[in-house]
C-alpha cells in the first residue's frame, strides 16, 4: 500500500495545513496522563513547522461536546510551541489563521464540540476545509471512524498521511509475510468484533491465544461455568474455532476478589467473576514466546481498569526480553507498557486499538480509503 506522505509535498512554505491528530488522551487533574500516543505525532508537527507551514491541529477528546483539548494543547506546547483556540467557531478564526507566522502551530478546540464531526456532516467538512490549503492525517488511532474530519475532509483538499501513520502501515504490514513461528495474542472484550480476526489468524499464524473477557464466550460455549463474568450476548458459531488446534485459551484464571485467588478454567462457582489470566497460563505463554520469531499482541489479558493487570504486566516483561520481532497495541496494553517504561523494548508499539484491529483484519480503514481514493491532483 502506497499513500502520499508529507515528505512528498514539494512546497509547504506559507501553506495552511490542517493536521488531524489522535488526541483523545486520558486527563487527570487537568493534565494529560500517559501521553504516549501524543508524543508519537509531535515529530509530524515539528516537520511541518520546519518546512514553514502554518499548522492547524485538529482533534477530539472524549464523547461530550463540552470536553476541552486545552490540557492536550498545553502538553504539546511543552514539546513544540503550539497555540490554542478555545472556540472551534471563533468568528475571528480565519483572521487568526491568516495572521499566523510561517512555521507556527495552533490547535483548535474539540472537533466533537460540533455534532457535524460525528454525524459526518458535509457542511462541517466544508467549514474545516475553508481553513486550510492541505490536509494531513496523522490520526491512525481514529482512522477507523467515519467522521467528517477523517473521511470527508480528505476529499476537499490535497491529502497526505503523517509520519506516524506511515510507520503504522509499514510495521503492521509485517503480518503479511511474518517470520515464523508466528504467535498472535488477542485480549480485551467484544467477540462480535474480533471473531473475524481470530478466524483470519487461525489460518495465518502458528498459534492464536485468546484471553481477557474475550475468552469468556469461548468458555461459555464449551459448557464451562463462567459465573457472573462478562459474556457478550449473541449467537457466535465458535465450534470451528474451538476445534482448531492452533487456538489456545487460558488454562487458569484469577477470580475477582480482595485476595489473589486462582482457579482452573471452568471450575468457577455461579457467583464468581473472571478478572485475569492465571500464572500457569502465563507460564505456558512464556514457552511459546521463546519458540516464536514474530509476536503480535492486542488487548489486555485482565480487567485492567479494576487493577487486575498482573498477567498483562508479566507478559509485557516476558516479551520485552524476547528476541522475537514483537508488535503490541491496544489502549490498555499501551498504557501498562508506558507505565512500566517498556514501550521502547518492542519492535513496534501501535498507537491504534480498534484501528489496529480493523487494519489487521483486511488492510483497510475509512481514513486510508478516503485519502487513497481522492481524485484531487496534487500541485503544491
């Protein structure tokens, strides 16, 4: 796959560049917590500024129109000088942008403060397009969304992908012809969205380990007692998957309780809840890791939000010492890796969660298609 990257733009001096970024960070006490994803796109901002562009950063945060990007703007400003416009529809916005000096940047307020973003409104896309000369998408984590700034804006301006987006495509495309043995590890929840991915990699990988709440549906289908564990409702034909010898499930699980209680999978009581993978499971995974030459992992193995991160932490530390080429991704997985300062120990850390999974499933994303199918000829 070859998409136009920003280094292909011949002359950026004085151009108004609308730069869509994935800025949906966790905010605690008015400050960005973690910030790995945001750090990864700072080089794109710096590149555009160094080329003399007027950089207008676009992004969203949260789901409410009242949430603000100011903490994110402050976070970026500490790494490369970036201003902030607190009103997406400021009546003086055009003049503010017009009067920007070449090689400077400013961030506009939360795109979702206008319902036209999520509604994929052509009118909203036209409004945004009126503010720029060039569009750059470096928001891989949200490029699976069919929102105005992702799929409509690229049709209205000469469009490119940013430096991080290029890295995502290059590294995730390694799954096409990976070194072998190839181990695929999938955690998190929502089997309805991940079963197609499991089916694909049962054909392409040497082993597929399914953990997290995702495994609960498999346990339920096998007739195991899952107690009050999270099990997604729906009719899923899991028989062909369960019968596949490449599929691996947790051998033991940690029960949600004040004490660290581990039970063999399927031996729960009706009132118990599966919260994490057990030590035996991680020990078995460690043996596979040592034999593997390529490992792809998305999604935590336990309920990270409730503090059940033991299995995820252990696996991250095992992978960090592995000689295999390793790619990890997924919001919670990424957060744990960043907190442990292990994010630099892997071949590649994807900033995408759902976007990573969607890209792995079929090599496509709405944000990619929007740029790829653009019929606008580039003469900049």
